[in-house]
């Protein structure tokens, strides 16, 4: 099967399950459930124009058992949601993604202000977009993070799906019948453990893959990761544990009550708790300036 990750989504869709509210209902629920919010803490979530509901006021209730209705999670999201170092952070799956400045983003859609319920944890990226915030990963692996998921998928295929990945005679990476291993974390984990088990026993194969001129020209990111694993005498599991540390990559997790926009300009954020989504024109009616 062909494999094509959508690394740079133009927007993050809201999860299903929102409920439209009247102004009176919102005011009552904000007073009782989100009383710590103030109008200076604006984070903007973008909903595609073609999916805008009729109401300007929505209540979105997080459902941990609700499956995503879009693409499967990307590898870096699966890693984030399952590493112990990220355990205190809100999960990326079904998260509500927001931005601290609606004017300086490249996100398409209609902005809604996010009003989380009290005591909601907030994750804050180090840059405007999540995929730009993993400098520690990029520097060590020698690749742009936007290429990370694609690179890892090829490496997983080399060991889990050789017949659809490279020519058995020349070791040229043909990628004729790639498999995706991001259907679930268990699928990804099992494929990763195959790499971990076989990697350091397959140096002859890796030498041939690295030395093929076609691969050097077209799949240099994969070669860079292979060289890192060999030089460090490590495996994928330990590499992810080391390089995906949220502190090393300058991510932050705070309670929303502590959030100050001025200290977090041009940042992507996310929560995974119930919240209200309100058009800015309606917000002033509820919480004032």
C-alpha cells in the first residue's frame, strides 16, 4: 500500500460530540465550570469553514473512548502519548489544538476562543507549530523534523516489510509496497521491536543500503538515522526515550489558570479536557474585555 503522511495539517479538526449552547447557558456554565478563565487568556482553535456549526457557542466534552474521525495518529504523536516522560501532559489523541495569536498563524478556518473548564492542564509548544518544536530530535538525528514520520516509516519497512521496500539484489530502496504501522500504538510498538531486535545483527544489509548511490541521493534521512543508531550503539526505543524528552525540546505543561499569553507568543498549545468554543464576537458578552 502507498504511504503518505499529512505532516503539516492546515488545521486540527474538532473532535465529534460538541453541543451547541445559548448565550444564557454558556454564561451559567462558565460561571460554574470555568470561573477561572479571563478574557486575557485567549487561545484560538480553528474550525474549517465547511464544518462550522450553526451556533457561535459550543460545548465540547472530551470522550477518551471516542476514536479519531480523521487520519491515524502520526508516529511522533504515538510516541508522545505513550512515553513516560510525557505522562503528565495532555494526550495528543482527540486533543483540542489552539494557537496564542490568530493573526500570525498559517492555519485555515474560523477561529473560536477556547475556554477550558477549571483545573485543565495546558501543553505549550516551543514554537508556532508542533512539528517545529522538536529541535533536540532534529539536531541529533540530522534531519528536519517534518521528515521524521516518513523516515521512521521507511526504517520500519526495511525490517518488517523487506519485500515491499528494497530490491533484494542491489538493496536499492524501491518502496514499491510500503506498509504503515501507525494504526495503533501496539502496531507501531511491535514493528519497532522488530527493528530493535534485528538492527545490530544486520550491518551487512545496512552497509549495502547506505552505500547504494540511489539511496544516498533520495533517502538520505533514513541513512542519517541508521548512522545515528550505529554510532550510538542504541535502538529505536531508547532513541525515542532520549530524544523526545519534552523538557529537552522546550515544551511546557502548566495549569490553564497560570497561562499568560504575553509569555507564550506565537505558540501552538493543546488541551484534552472539556471546554467551550466561542466566537470572539460572542465572548465579550460572556466574560467582558
